[in-house]
């Protein structure tokens, strides 16, 4: 074919058919350009197809990650509800001390030691370059702002965590309640707050304190009353922000699932 075209071109020149030769030359250029364009389109299509295959893999991983995030968030919300209920029980004992059982009071005080920190899986989509693979623009925007969305919850959690370790624990220690609370935490506390409830503490014979701080001494503490009130305030605020975050996760999951092809 190439030899035929070469001979045809030479015949045109030999017969001084320059007009036809010019048309032929232009046609040859057009064919070459058309071939290049078709080759580029094929390459682009192959690249697009490969990217869509990778996108499906990324979407399925994201679905798994955000399902895990939602499960953990729901668990943290329930833990905070338990902390709030325990704190309300302590305040009720302080307001109506008649007939308050010391063991019940210790149990509620122990619940306030739990630090329900939300620690979600974070996918740095921008740094890995995977964000550009997401074709759904709304999903892409939500994924890119995910780190900023969890800031509000984390800030409240960090404030409450500081109160636990810097104020609450020192107060109950000074009151001589640490051993009793440690005993309840290790041996009697419901382990629903753990991510994996099957891995619990081994029972340890800590035993109860011989100091035996009385119910009256516990409920008269103004400092303890203030910290218990903080438990309600901070955990209620964290749960309020968590509800907003829950809606965001559910929206992300809905969009992810709409883009996954079976």
C-alpha cells in the first residue's frame, strides 16, 4: 500500500499534475492527523476506563470506612448518654440523699471516668490523588471537607477529656474513692463502651477501700457537684455535634452507594 501511494505520488509529479498532487498531499495530511486523533481518543478512553475501575475500588473502600465511622459514632453517642444518665443519678443523690446506696453512687461516679473519644478513619484523598477519581462533585466536596467536619466534636471531647484527667480524677482521689472506683471499673462495669465487647478486662481482685468514704461525705462535695454538672454539659454538647456529623456520614454513604456499580 505504501509502495503504491509512493508510485502514485511520483506519477503525479512526473506528469506535472500539481493541483492533483496538492489535493493528494492535503488528503494524506488529513489521514495522518485523523489517525493521531483516533489513537489519542483510544488512549483517553482506555485511561478513563482504568480510572473508573480504580474509582470503584476506592468507593468500596470508602463505603467500608464510613460504615465503620458511623458505627463508632453511634456507639460514642450511646456512651455519652450513659455518662449523662450517671451524672444525673449523682446529682439526684446529692439533692435527695435519703436512702442512697453507696455502691450505686460509686457505680455512677465510675461511669464518668470513661473518655468517649471519636476516632474515625480519615482518608487523605487529596494527598493520595484519589480525590480526582471521584466523578460525583457533591461527594468529592464532602470528602474533601471531612476533616473539618469532625473538628467541632473533637474540640468538645478534648475539653471533657482534660476535665476527667486534670480535675475529676484528682478530686475523687482526694476523697479516697479511687480504689472503689477502680474495682468497679475492672470487675463490674458494663463493657458496651468498648469497640469489641468480647475483649474485656480480666477480673482483678482490687477489693474495696478500707477508708470507706461515706455517702454523706461524697454528696456534700461542692467541687464534685460542679464536675458532675460539667459531665452533663460537655457530653450533651458533644452529642449535639455528633448528630450533625451523623447526618453528614449518612449523606456521604448515600452518595457513595449511588456511585457503586454491581
